[in-house]
C-alpha cells in the first residue's frame, strides 16, 4: 500500500472513530479493508473500547468524592430517612446492603521512623500558649487551623495545638473523634498525637477516633496516605492506603503476659465500611449528622447516643448490651430512635431527664 | 451506556436528586475524565480534585442538568477549563517532573499484579505506543477514540483545526500500527 492510501486509511478510520464519517467514507473504509487485509488488525483493535481503570480506583475516588460532597453540605436534601421497615437486625439481610471493600490486610514494617518525641502534655507545657477547641456532648465544631487544614470535631472531643504550629512541623493533639482534610505541605509534616499513637499525614483526608472510653483507637483513611506509629513501638510504622481502617486496642494487657500482648495488642487493619443505599461512608457519617450503625452492639450505639443527645444510658442487663443493630439515623429524636430500635429487636426503655434506662 | 441512558440518569438527578443515578454517572465518566485531567495537569491528586469538583458542579446544576444534551462533551470541557485554571494559577511554580501517565489504565502507585493482568498483551502494546506520543497528539487520540467526539468538538476543546486533528491521528495510528506489526512478527 503506498503512502497516499495509508494516509487515506488513517483519515477514514479517524472519521469513523469521531462519528463524523459520511456514508461514502464508511463504504470506502470497508472497501479498503477488503482490499488490504493487513489493516484489519489495527482496525479491529481501534473498534474495541479502551481499558477502564480497575474498579477499586473508581471506588476510592467515589468515596472521597462523597465525603467531600457531605462536607460541602450537598446530598442533604432528600436522603431517604430511616423507616421501620428498612431497619434490620442483621447486617447481611434487608435493604441496607453494605459494601465492604476487602483491601489487602498488610501492615508494612519498614525501617525506623523519626518522631518528635514529646508527649502531648510536654508539648503543652513547653509552649507559652496553646490553642484548644473542645466540643461538649451534643455539639460539633468545624475548625480551620492556621495552615488552612480543615478539622471537623465530633461531639465530646478536644483538639489542641501550640504556638509553634507550622514552624517546623504541624502538630496537634486529639482526644475524641475528628475528620481531617489536611493541606498538603511536604516541608512541614502534619502529626496528630493521640493516646498511644502518632499519626503522620502523608496524604489528605481521614477520620480519627480516640475516645477515652472506647477500647480502641481507630483511624480510617479516605484519600491519600497516612503513617501510624505506636508510642511504645517507635520502630514500626504502619502505612494506610485509601479506604483502609486501622484499629489499635487501648486496653493493653499487663506487660508480663507476653502471649496475650502479642495477640491482643496487635493493631488490626481493616476496611472502611460503606453503605450502598445512601452512599454514606460509615466512619465519617457523623459529620453529616448521620449515625450509621453496621451490625453494632447496643452498648456501642448507646455511646453514640450519649454523645449526640448529651444523655447517660444505663443498662440493666448484660444480654441487651450485646444486641446488634444495623441502620442509619438522620434527624430523628432520641425517643424516635429508641422506638425504631425497639421495633427491630424488642427492648424496654425509659427516659427520665437526661437518663435513659434500658432493661 | 447509551446516550439515552445517560439522559435518563441526568433527569433522575435533576428532578429527583437521585443519588444512585449520580453514583452511576460518576462511575461511568470517572475513567475518561481522570485520564483526561491527568494528561493536562500531570498530577494524580490534582486530577482527582478537578474531577471531583466538576462532578460536584454537576450536582449543583439542579434541574438545568436535564438540559445538557451531550454530557460527555460538557464534562470534558469543564474538566479542561478547570485544568487550565489550575495550571495558570500555578504557572510560576516549577513544572512537575514526575511523569504520571495513566494511559496504561491506572496510576503507578496502584499497580498490582492483578490489575496488570487485566490488560491484555495487545492493549499494553497500544498503550505503550500512545504513551510516547506528544501530549497534544495523545489527547486528540483519546478524545476521538475513547470519547468519540466529532472533529468540531475536539477542535472546540483543544482549539485546533480539523487538519491538525487529522495529522495528530495519523501520527498516532501509524505508531500503533507499527507496534501491532511488531507484536505480530514476534509471535
């Protein structure tokens, strides 16, 4: 085939791909293919759609996107609110299908990580002044740090940072739960001190949960990359990839029971829970005034209710504490929530002043 | 997805604020928009941000969303404009040296053996040859081949003439053909 017809062929193929080809051009193209079978291979390849990204990438992008939409107050309008019929006891049946990303459970242990070894208390002591934001039970707060980083502080939480914030590093201390959207700045590492771990931010958006009464510290990554170091094991670092969640148990056993320590003390890497029905990422649902429970024991749900409604929940029976529920709550009041829970699995409760008693 | 399916989704989002429809649209357009953004800004996270912002704007359009006839063209144009705004803001910064080329179908950092296998040998050859093309040539190829945009639309997005488009496509197709011939002769 000479050069002229080659170019002619490319032109016809381009016209076909762009959808601009005339009837006449399409006929010509078929004719040429008949005359020159050696072009067939290229033609066939071009008619195939290009490879899509692997689905996990779109999943990650979508999860990050949804969190961003939530932060910007979108998607609020007509969320299907929870009704009794859509509420199920088990996470595996019912309308509330859940979607769990199974992401490789791999904590990489590489080399030595240098951390500025100051306990939170010391940090505060050494500086002349520090800023602190505290939220009470039942309230939430949105803070902008000096570097522009956004922090959404959940109820009953505290975050503080010193005057030196931003000089060399950006360090904050957190008790409770917060979602961070960190401004990227590779020169000034962003570090979050919690009870027994330091989280170094390599990427951008994630949720940290470290309530004193919780038995574990949880951190879930939505986008970017973070690195977690345990205070008592500074030479191990755990890198989290998007949609992974790290759980570190706070209730450490006695130091001398080595066997237990190895088993119980081991951080667990798991995946972020994601409900398909209304595109909520469970770990960050609190930001949107939503409570998402996925197969959660009642005692855990009670903790959330205590935080949100500033009440105290008392249990009279150990069995009831372990009842498990799955569901999403939005604007419901406390008594409505309890009533819905009751519909799902029978419980008896009473509310007096700020006390809830569950039989 | 057919154009009429996309229009249906647009209507559901516009009038019913249907989040499932929105999710479907997001997944449908994500690959091509991200790939397109990356080829302009050469930075994975920036491209992600831009695509996310563009999709958020789509939600904000409200009922006007139902009036967009060719959504892929609308989205590509929005992404392009956002990319250019980003670059002009950054124009005093140094150029990113890291060559993120996502034509192989995914960012380097996420390459796993499994996802590697998903691409057939032939696709890999094609992608490799596209990777070496000059940027504008590559973009023309993507828009014509993957988005099936017309000459006029590509010309509008990239601000180039039909002749230039044809020249770019000729270069791209010739290169791919050579790669495929090599592949065949190895077999």
